[in-house]
C-alpha cells in the first residue's frame, strides 16, 4: 500500500521553479533520464565520494551517471525519485561552482517566474552574476572584433613593463588572454545552443549503444592472462636480482611492476573488469594498497570528480598542482579548490618555481609517487570515504593493506634484505622514479588542452573531447601506455575495458566527424611538445607578473620617498 500511496508523488511532473526552490533549500537534486532524484540520503554512502554528486546538482546528469555506473546501480537510484520533468532540461550552475538559487514561492505562477527570469540579466539559467571574463553567453554575443580589440588593448598595456601602473593592468591582460581562449574554443567546437548540444548528446548515445551491441564493454580476460605473465616476470626479476645483491637492478624491476599494475587498478576502479562493484573494488585494493601502497578509495574520490569537471582550474584535482605546476594564469589569483576545500595560495615558492616549470616538468614527475602516498594517507586517516553503506568496510581493508605494504616493502625488503642506508636510499629512489612515465602519461592527455569554462549547457561528450587528447602509438606499444593513451575514448566511456579502446577508436573518430568536434590525436613526442609549450607559456606569464609586481613595488617606494622629503603633497 505504501508504494501505491507514493506512486503519484514519484510520477508527478515538477516545474523548473519547483526544482530550483528545492536546491535553494539545500536539497541535493539531480536529473537522470527525465527523473528528478533527491539524493541527500545517498550523499554520505556514495562510494565515489560526495564531490562528484555536488557537481551534478541542478543538472541533467544522465550521460555522466550512465558512463560510470552499472545497470543495477542506475536502477537502485529510482528509490530516490521524487518526480519527473517534461521536455528539455536547461542546466543550472551547481552551488559548488557558484550557482545561486531562488526560493520557491507558493502562489506565484511558474509563468510569472519564467518571465522574471527572462527579463533578468542574471537569470536563474546560470544562477550567478555574469563574469566579464567567464560568462560564455556574453562571449557568444560579443565574440569577434570586440574580443580581438580587447586582447590588443590589454596586450599593449603590458607590452612595456615600465608603463604598468597597477596590478589591474596586468590582470586585465591575463583576462584578455582567457577571453581569447574562450573565443577560440567557441569557434572550434559546436555551438552551445540547446538544439546543437541536444544533437551531440543524441548521437553520443547512439554511439554508446553501438559499442555496447558490438561487445566492446565485455572484458577480454585473455588479455589479462598476458598481463599476469608480464607482472610475474617483473616480480621474479625483482626477487632474483635482490638475491644476487644487484639492488639497483632489483629496484628497477620493482618500479616496472608498480608501473604496470596501476593500469589494472585503473580498470578495477572503473569496474571495467567484471563490472561487479565488490569484486573489482577488492581487486583494486589488493593490488594498489597491498602491493603498491596507494589508496583506491582516494583515487576513486579524486578521479570521479576529474571525469566530471575535467580541466577546470577551480574544481579538477588532477590539474591542481600549485606550487609545482600551473596550466592556466588563473592559478596566479590564489583560487579556492572546491575539491580540497582550501585556497591554492600563489605564494613565494610558487612564484619562484613556476617561471621554470617547463624545465622542471620531468624532474618533478620523478617524485610523483611520493605525493600519492601523502594523498592516500590523508584520505584514510581523515576517513574521507563512505563510512556507511556497502562500501563501509573498504576503508579498513585499505588500512590493512597499507600496514601490509610497509611491512613487506619497508621492513622485509628494505631493512632486512638491503644491507646499507645508502643502498636503501638508492633502492627507494630508483623503484619510485621508474614509475615516472605513468605520471607523464596522465598529465600528457590534459595539460595542453582547454581549461576554459563554457557554461552549464555544454554537453558531456563535447566537454570530454575538448579537454582531453589521445596519444597515437603502434599497437605493440600499448602495454607500455596501459590504455591511458586513449584518454579521450576513456573519458567518453569510462567503464569500457582498456583492451577494447583501439577497436573503439575508429567509431569515436566517425562520431567526432559527424558532430563537428575536433578529435585531438598526437604522437607521444608531439603531445609532449604541446604540454611543454603550455607550461612554458604559463611560465612566461608568471615571469611577466613577477616583473610587473617588482616595477609597481619599486615605483611605490620612489613615491613614498618623494613624499617623505616633501617633493609631493
């Protein structure tokens, strides 16, 4: 009887204003397959973390949800359904991204509210005050000569550092560069109007169904048999050279093992092996925590957000590497990270390091694994993962795995088997530095791509292809890249097993040609050049900013001295 009682409410058509009012009251509202879901109760149980859901509030999350969740999970979501919508949904900007929402007023018709929204320059459609730099709707109307004139004017204001009078001149130049990048993206990619984006989504879903029908979401287990043989070879080589006393060589093979195992962990984290949540999760924990000392739970919480807000300076943790790297001048403004919930301070160390980041890129990546330890421990110690629900025990299994890892690696291998402190230090450094290509591979696919914010109406497939590149390589070298060279395909279809990416590539290219979205495909060398070029460009901007700050400071000192001696009133 209870289900019958609530059936009318669950099937009730909800207006846009009603949904906006619920969000204004603090409710977690997401649209999936025309269904309105209120997932407040699910937020703390979500195995992928709360932040991923927060970025979907007020949005049609159908493609994002379908891309990373199993059929069973999507069916489970029905219990959070509170209504449905009719027709096309216009996305809000989520509160975590700065969206503002109006409370729902009973007795005021939706027609009156809609007329008010259309008349308002800030409109509930974006739910925020328009930005002179990042308001895309405004840029769409004004792009062209106006943008070029702005860039030219701002560029001339800093062409000679001696003419700079305030930091506003410097930041206006950087803002003009951002406008220029937004304008370039708007000219290269399909229009953001709702009709065009709806066509992109429709064809993306047809592509998804075609890949599903061709069995490309089915795991090729024979490929894992080959992978297992490779892992066994690396492990045996590590033990053999350790026994012979060739410690540096042993460390090299251990690093190779860690490098290769991460690819299987990546598959397991996306449930791309068996598509069973617990089996794949435990597989990932046994490999990552017990053998590699890294937390799968941390990776999921981080990586799911990365897949939703890819290359967003304020929101994507995978590009938030201040003070070591900055791929946009926007990091010079000490942005607040919504993921880490702290200000990414552009401090003295960052100002010293970033001008040289293009030269330090590869050396810094050599130490990337040590940073992953810190992030893993922080996640587990603070209990940032779900403490209830079906994944509640994963944290304790991971902590057990961390203790086991440091027992076998730290005590049994380093302390008991490696004789001297100097040799132990060399063993640690070599085994960790050998994994550097993995960190280069991850950054390679995103660092040189767009960081522009094109507004809430950009479709999921277009955003993924705009912010991600693929790396071209011969098929025999696929094992070295571990499927991460197909990042654009992976971002479109995260649950597809990596051994099927090459087969899917041709179909994805056909989709891109059909909808007019550029498919970024570079060779490893050319892609690396693009990344270094981006880092060098932002590094030069950091040098300009530092020089302007020194000039302004020196001018201020001169004016202060003149005032002191009475030259100026």
